[in-house]
């Protein structure tokens, strides 16, 4: 068992213990009527809860293809933890309901399996899950921020090493011709393209002209522009409305998971959506 696996197991044990403690304090499901036997049942619920946590981890890894390990950025970790809670909370509630039905119903009335009992249990476990999530988010916030700062620093170091060399996949001198849905066209050097922004039924093409930032409008979609520029691996989608030339990115700015690319010359801030962040980071690291 490596360090990451030990830490994950420790987190699951502490989270389960917190839930068991909450059940001990509030004593739902008629547990207070069991007197000393309630300790045994709470212990069993804790063991079952820990087992469900392990099952949820397996579901995320093997079914949802979301491994839990090192090498992932903070946005991925937050996204995975959210999925963990969404999957784990109903499973734990169902497990407790089954325990109530098969074990507790003989001693305490009202513990038969029913929709009402399941919803009651789901609310209790959802509250515990929310409180636990806030605790771990606060506890690991400084670690996530430090990791985010270090990743941003590495990306900016990588950007400094980029050169404005046209892609070898493209013949000629790297000149590109962008066409709209009507007759208008725009010719420019691929290395001079800064970024493309979708504006309604048009796209605004920002590029260098005589060393200064300039923009032209074309009646087209960003998807059409993306297809036309597919031969240039450094021109990628960073947002639903933006394509960017990474060779013309000056630096990366990241704050609490919100990522922006600062363009050279014009210094415009180009947003990076969460769904495209990993793609942008990988593209920068490959250079």
C-alpha cells in the first residue's frame, strides 16, 4: 500500500467515524431504545459504511474511469470528490436501510424497508456527507492551492521555451486562409494568429498585423474555424467560445481553479473552461 492509498484509507475511516458519531449523538432509527446494544449496531454500521466507501472508490476507478492517485490537478480532485459523494451517499443510505430492515426491525418498530425510510436515511447521510466534504475541503485547501501554484509555475516555464515555428504538418510558409460561410476570407501567417472568439453568428479573429494586435470579423462558427485549423496542433480550443494559439500565449493565470491565458502583445485574458483545462495543460506540457 503506497502513501496515497494509506491517506485515502485514513480519510475514509475518519469520515465513517464522523458519520457514526453523528448517529450516536442524534440516535435516529430508534437506536436509543437498544440501550447497550446500540454500540454494537453503530459499530456494524461503521464497518458497512467503510466497505461501501471502498466499493464507491472501485466504481469510480473501474466504471467511471476516474483513478485516485498522484499526478492530477486540483480541478480533477474536486470533480472526483463530487462524483464520490454523488455515488457514495445513496449507496450508504441503501445499505443502512437494508441493515435496519433485516437486523433492527425485529427490535425496533418502524425500520422496515420503505421509500419513506430510505428518504429519511438519505437526508441524514447527505447532511453528514456535506459536513464531511466541507471539513476535508478546508483541511486540504492549502495543499490544493500550493499544487495549483506549482503547476501554473511549470506551465509558465514551459511557455517561455515555446517558439513560433509553423507546424511541420503544414506545407509552405505557414500561411492560412480562413473562410466564412459567405464569400469573405482572411489570409494570415499561422504564427501571427492570437486567438479566435465566437460572437453570435460570427467569429472575431485576433492576429498580429505589422507587429500590432488587430481583429477581423468572419461569418462562421468556432467549430468551422477549429476544423480549418486542425493541422496546427498549437491552435486548440480552450473554451466553448475561444480558440487560442499557444505559441502566442505569454503566461498562464490560475486562481482557485479558474484558468486564463494571457495573450502576447494585446495582453487579453482568454478564459479556459474546466472541461478544456486538461487539454490545454497537456498541450503546453508536450511542447
